[in-house]
C-alpha cells in the first residue's frame, strides 16, 4: 500500500486546484456533501421515490447554504462545525 500512496503523492499538484486569485477552480466547487449525495443517488435507481425525495432535499440544502453564505459571509453552522467522528 505504501507504493500506492507514494504514487498518489507524486501525482498530487495542489497548485492545479486553485485559480490565479487563490479560489478553488470551478470544477471543485461542486465537490461537497450535498452534491456527492446527489451523485450517489443517480447510481441507486432502486431508491425510487425515497431517492427523489433525498435528491430534492439536497437541492434545497444547496439553496439554503448559498443564501446563508450570501447573507452571513460564511458556511452554514452545520457545515462549518462538522467534524469527522471516530
């Protein structure tokens, strides 16, 4: 597994993740928990109506998040305060 890690580290170029102003490139703006859930749902058609409901919930949360950032200049508390639990 060490070889895989070494190869990944060699291929990692953080300067390619940001534009000339230091902002994330547009392709990465949609790599967040809400978009990831939506992407997963696309590959789980057996979820049916439950999947459609969750997809819509994530769309609503994205709108709420964008509005919150516009109003307060920071992420929603549930996003900013999130921690990986062990």
